[in-house]
C-alpha cells in the first residue's frame, strides 16, 4: 500500500512510498515543491501493486528554497541539483536492490520534469531509466525563457496562481478577466473576490495576505526561470512522454517545447484537471499510471570474488 510520508518528519531528498516486489521495477518522481510531496501517494496507489515508488523532493534541498528567497546570494545551478538527484538515485538503486538500472522510470512534474530529463542524461545507459514522463512540464528552451527584470503579465500569472490557490484550498477558483493595463494589486483584488466566491478563502481575508502568498509563488517561478536561463540541455537519451493537464499552464502548445529535446522520440497525452490538481485527482492519477512505460526487470549486479 502506498503511504504518505510523516508530515512532522524533516524532508528527505529521497522518500519511499512503496517497495518494489521481487523482480519488479520502481518509478522515481521528481517533485519541485509548491504542493506537498505526499500528494504523489495518489499516483503511487494507482500504479500496479508490485511497482515500487519513490519521490525525489527538492524541498529537502535548502539551497533550492534559499534561491527563491534571496536570489542575489544564490549560486545554485541545475547541474548542482541534478548531481544531488543522481547521488540519491544511485544510492537507492545499489543499496536496496543490487541493481543499477534498466527497471526504472523517471516522472517529473512541472519544473521537476526539467530535472528528470537532466537526471536521465547524467546517468550511464546501464543505470538510467527506460523513459522520462513529463507532467505538464515546460521545456528549458529559449521559447519559454522570461527575460530577467521584464514585467510579468498579470493575466497569465494570475491564472496560474488561481490554479495553485484552488489546489491548496480544495476549491476551483475561476479568475475573471483582468483589465488591460491593470497593475498587480488591481488584479489581485479581483482574484481575491473570485477566491472568496469559490469558497477558497474566507470573506475576511485581507488583500495583503493574498499578496504575500502571490509574491512567494512568483518568487518560485522566477527562481526556476533563473536556473533555466543559462542551462542548455542535450537531447534526451531515452523516450519522453509528455502528459499535459486538460487545463495546462500553456494550452496552445501540445509538447510544451519538448519536441526540441526529444532525441529518442516524444509521445503526448492529456489527463483531467489543471496543472496542480493533476497530482490530486484520482481520475488523473489513474490516467497517468496507465501512461507510464512498462517496467522490465534489470539484472542483478554481482561482484566476482578473486580465486583463492
């Protein structure tokens, strides 16, 4: 049975939801924060019972959080994050199973997809995954790069923030239109009314409280943008599967830019929900589980003993 990690425990970079049965493979999910990592239990429970499931949680990396709070002091890079993930993955593979690869799949949600792709490229062929599944993940390409210091379009980011707020509060927030030329405070005031109407926030919620949450949200977006700005990933070394939410961050692009990096092929699919609720809705978890590439057993790693 899939389990949720103890919320009172300090976060660990790698947390097991379920052990793999003998001869079965493991799905490793890369979680970039925003929502609790325990929400992956839904996908873990939707996968076959014999399939192992583990989460690589960036929330356990202090430098990742600090890069959003104090960007001027951060020296964090995607390469450093991928190094940390590779170390945790390798330790888990060799320490638990005696296997190095061949029976794993990486799944990355949102910015986690960028790191899952990077991790697959960092691993040697004999230790890497069979494929990478990208959950509504935007590719780290020039087309999706936001220029540092340029103004953020409130209409776009408010829509994303409304999804996030609704997922956190268990309600669907439908933001109304933002008047042309409106500043952020005007847009947030409109969203506050929409969120109250949807039951996501109590009537007495102050605008300042919503603004603080919005600033933290946009700080995370800008951090990820800064990390991808100098990053030039190589094409994927394994097949990619892009699974968009029905209400995706970018509705107009079926591949979200990953076509440029699909060195071994790319398939695209859609599941119910939006960018955030696709991790929460049982119907989305079932659909995602059915799209994860089937796993095959990997050979055990044996050590030859010297002759006496």
